[in-house]
C-alpha cells in the first residue's frame, strides 16, 4: 500500500496533518500558505468561471432547436448542415478568445 511506503502513515495521522496548519504559516493563512485574500480571489474566479460555463451551455441549449428549424427552412443538404455547424463552432471559438482576452485585461 502507498501509505506504508511513505513512512507507515495511517488514516488518523493523515487527517491530523490535514487539520493542523504548517508551523511556518502566518495566523489566519489557509492550508498550504495561501492568504485569505488569495483564497477569496480564487473563489471569485471559480464563481465567474462557473457562471461563464453555465451561460455558454444555456445559450447553446437555447439556440440548438432554432438552428435545426432554420436549416429545415433553408432546405439544407449535408454540406449546408456541416458548414452551418462549423460556422457556429468557429464563431463560438472566436468569441471565447475575445471574451477571455477582455477578462484578462479588465479582471
């Protein structure tokens, strides 16, 4: 077992190590030496990232039925369907790059 190779640590000692902060940490610092401000920044980033992914998936789910209806109106063959799907994916990729750059610039 991997824990026997690493000095015979058992479940209780691993939990004890996780519960106690490192001896060189500042008061109020999170585990691993991250300051609370860094932790809040990280949590904010996770929140905005999650909202961004949710918005992307919700937008895709909301527009997909209309894309199919529009293809039916145009009388698209296989090449037309492929080009519309590719154009949609390409525009989504370009938009993601632009939004990502804006996010990095603005914060």
